[in-house]
């Protein structure tokens, strides 16, 4: 899994302090972890882009002056409803011996046989929550669907989820190739 380095500065806590941080061009945030003290931090908005604007789950190597580097991940981010700018973010610390819960995307690759025969691919599940140790964490769960025929279904149990705990049942539908509505031109008699 790819790690992204993030350098941050400490800041004061409170609503007034957060507002003054935003007025100086920074984004306020917080780092927290089980057994650690919380650290109020601030970063430039551009530094958050590779962490926030991606569908992948990434580990963050947080460096704060006066602190040892912390391994964490983006737990939450809040946006301004009008400007869509980041107004606050939360980073959750990772302990190597404790399981973490993260949401990861499901990526499908390949063109199914059923789509080449005129069917339509419908992906019903795009992200799932997984629980695992940090060493087993993945950016995304991938599956090659080139073998899906017309009427075939890809279930959660068909994915490689070794060392990952998932709360959904194995029969949860990820994607399916269905027949198009109304049939093909040959089936309806039109030319």
C-alpha cells in the first residue's frame, strides 16, 4: 500500500482558533489514536489533495514538528457547502497490533463477454467497509470480470478478501450483466 507524507504544524484548539487558521490559508485538522493524545494540526489545502481527492484508501505518514512521525489514515473530511473547499479533516492513528475499519473501493477490470453480446454491466456495490490489521490493508479490491456472461452475477464471495473482515454476506451482489430492455433489433423484428 502506498504511503503519502504529510507535513503539518500544530495549532490551537477551539472554534475561534479554527476560523483564524482558515483565514490564514490553512485547513484545520486533528490527529487521534487509541492511547495517544490528540494533536490539533493545520496544513495547506494543496497538501491534502492526494489524500482527499482519490477513490483509493491511502496510508498517511504524518510529520508534526516536535512529534515522532505518525502512521494514520483519513477518517473524515468536511467541505464548505457553498465553496466546496475543505474546512476540516480528521486523521486516525494506526497501531500495528490493532484492527482498523476503512472503506475501500471495488474496482472492476476487463470487458465482460455478456457486454460484447449486447448485455449491460451494472455495478451495484462500489465500496465496502473492511476490518483488518494495518499490514493487510488494501487501497482497493479488484476483480477481473472478463468472464461474466449474459445473466451472470459477481458476488462478494467471488472477490479475494483474504485477511479482511467484511460485514456484508457473501451473497451480496457486486455486479451483474443483464439483458437490455426491449431486447435486440432481431428479437423485436425490426431492421
